[in-house]
């Protein structure tokens, strides 16, 4: 087994793990936003929205 094979394999595994973590973070963020939209549609509001009504304006 050559030294280059070990290095390239290590970089490949590291890149794969990093990409998986990025994908997981993006998917989880979308899921949380979807949950917040469902809760707001059901009439449940965030406490921060009540404290500062100006924050809701675009």
C-alpha cells in the first residue's frame, strides 16, 4: 500500500463526511422551517413575534 493511497483515501473520507454533514444541516434546517410554518398555521406563534411586532414587517 502506497503512501499516496493512504493520503487520498483520508482526504476522500474527510470530504465525504463533510458533505454529509452539510447535507444533514441543510435538510434539518428545512425540516425546522417546515415545522415552524405548520405551527404558525395552527395559530401557535413564537414568543419573539409577540415581543416585537415591528420585526414581522418585511
